[in-house]
């Protein structure tokens, strides 16, 4: 390992040069800050100091050598009628499509949950703040969005739902996402960057730096969203020779290189993302982004290596001190049991005696085992006295998981998702989520683009629930569902689910793989994409008619 420098003794002036605000922070808080992502390309002693500081914290505070989390600041439905449900189900899936239809990558309604912002163009939005909280003067949900966003969304959904336009678009984006030539790198070619940033990037991403991210988040909140789920787009690229054996143990010779080239950049990005978020927001974290050390340990259900554990300790402690919630993504089933172990250990540290948890695990409802898994985790929460944080998604790894692990049809996945959501919202045991005694504290985030699931959750929330519930959609997708959530409810005083948008931030080049996945997701969910396209077209026509007095 290269020599390290104590971060606690690093001058604030040096941190300021790296884009880190330290005003009002104590020495311990400064010690948790790391270099801004735009400075990542030259990892120096500050990066090593980050791990060193976390290692000291890990070694001095850990009650046992196997403890994953060593320090923490633990502060922080009535249903639709059968007829309505049938109509909604018919609209959502007109052909009652199987999870695995003729399309190789067909998947549930949402591939990867989170939340969505609408970028700089929100500056043009003129909806009065708080308009969503009262139904005294009902308004059309999409009327809150600026016209520029409507046009951009119509363009992207038209391309994504077209069998003629989508294939060449995907090919072009794939070339850019994997390009090695400076001419095709958006971060090095100004012309390519301008073309992407004014179209797809602005549609799906939050910004390249703290100023742009803050502006996007502010505009979202002005529309009535409770907050954001923020994710850093940069991905760790494994060497070709490492991809084939990524789940194997790393040799001692490779260990130091993995720390320097994989763990530290990943941890640095997560810390900066927590710094950009505001109190009450979420930060989405993906363990596999930490590289080979994380993958190997997860596959074997082992504790994380000491350096990775120290990095996790620092990230969680920093998030808890700022009351930022961490949302750990689900991954392929071969890694998921290990992920569950790590996240439950963090919940034991940070979710004690909290109605609103700090740590959230993700549960994929296309897996048959999910109801049993949640039942087991609820039993642990009940026995050990911590709050379970649960993010529900339909699923994202159908192309990688074994077919026998999944429900046979999309309808069964929808039923599983809604059943679990209902149980957690009402805090009542049933035949799927089994248990006895008092239901433990739980906080949930429903990450879905399915309008029926959103309406069901909103109905239950309005009828009264003790559960802290958030509902989220991806930025640039399913805006008609998000905006309907903001305007739902006849009683302005009724309790409502909190609406969030999933924002990904990073340079245009760093976001390319994320943008490619969003395009592929739209391809796999053609009907949903068409629904959004039709909603945007109707809203645009309404506005044009209004200009001539015909609305």
C-alpha cells in the first residue's frame, strides 16, 4: 500500500481546492470528506487517508473483529375495486405477457427502481409551490412540467417505442458508452458532449457537478416532490482478464491494486454523493461498484475485507450524521444473500429505535423467494429491535438469474409486489408475509413505474398508516405516474406517500452506460413507454390548443 496521510490533518484550504465545503464542520466531519468526483483521475494521499481514517475508526470502535459497521450516529390501503383493478391490469398488460416472452430481455414493469429529476429545464416550470397539496382547484398532472421537458420526453419515448428508430439509436449509444477514441468520448469531444447533454443527458440525468445537481433538486422540490434519490453514475471498469474470474478470490498481490483502483474511487464517489444530498434524501449504493474484492466476498457470503468495511463504516457514519438515507441496490441472485447479510448488519447499527430508517435493503419481487426473505428479515427486526428499511422493485436481473427462481408470469410478479406493499403499509401479517406478535417498525420505498401499484399504495397511505412510505420513479421516465402522485387525493389534510425522483449525476461520459441502460429498459417495456409517449403527446396537443384558445 502507498504511504498515507492523515485526513484529519489535511488543511481545509486543500480540501476546498478539491471542491469540498468544510464551513461549519468539525474535525471529525472534515475527516469523512473525500475528493470531489471530478478530481478522481489522480488519486493521491487524500484517497489513501480516507481508507486510513476509516480503518482507525473500524479498529477502535468495532465490538468484534467480524463487525461490519463499527460506528454510527443513529439519529436520523383500502384497495381499488375489483373492476378498477381489472381495467388497470388490462391497460398495463394487454396481452398478459409472460415474464419470459419471445423478447430475450423482457422484464417486469420497472427494471431498476429509484427516482427522477427534470434537470435545468425545470427553471421554466411555473406551477405554484404547494399546488399539489390541495384539490380545491384540480389540475392536469403533467401541466406542472415545462414544455421543453414534454417535447424531450415525447422525442425519447417515440424513438424508444419505434422498431425502426430504436435499433440504430441503441447501436450509436453503445458505441459511445464503450468508446476508447477521444473523438467519441463525450468528456473530450465538445460537439458530442453538446449533442448528448442537450437531449438524452438532460432528460435522464441530474447534472455534472454540485451546482447543477442542486439546481435540479431544487426545481423538483418546487413541483412538490419530497426529495431525491441520488446515484453517482461512474462505474468501476474491471480489466478484461478480471471479468471472467471476478467472483474468485483476489491474490495478495492483486489486493493492494484493487484497493487503490476500485475500492477507493468507489468510496470517494459515494461520499461525495452523500455530501450533495440534503436531509431526508436517499443515496443509492451498489456494492458491486467496489470491484473484485466486494464481488468475491459477496459470492461467498463472507464479511467484507477490512479496507472495504472501513469505507462502508465511513460512508454510513457520514450519511447518518447528515440524516441521509442509504439505499443498497439488489443485484444478481448469486450475490444477493451476501448483500442481505451486509445490509442487515448495517441496519442493526443504524436503524435502532428509528421510525424512519437510515439503511434500506432492496427486494426484487420477481423472485419467488422474496416473501419468505422479507418474513425472515422482519422476524430479525422484531427480535433484535431495529427498523427494517425495505425498497421494493419488480426486478432487474432476469437475464442473469435462473428461470426457476422467478414467477412464471408478469401478473404473478405484480401480485407479489402489491401484496408485500400492502402488508408493510398496513403492518399486518398475512399468508405471504408470515409472523406473529407485534409488527416491527418498517420504512418502505416503492420504486415502480406501475400506475396501479402507485394508486394502491396512495390509497392505503391516505387511509392511515404508521409506515414511512416513499414512492419513486426514474428521472425522465413515467412522468405521468409521478405527476399524478403529486395531485392525488381529495383531502388536503390526509396523510400521503412521499414522492421522490431518482437522479443520476456525473459527467456526460460517466453517465453513458447509465443512459444506455435506460434506452434498453424502454425497449424491454414497450407498452409502458408507449403509455408515456401518448401522455406526453396529449399534453403537448393540449398546450398548443391552449395557445389558440381551444383548450
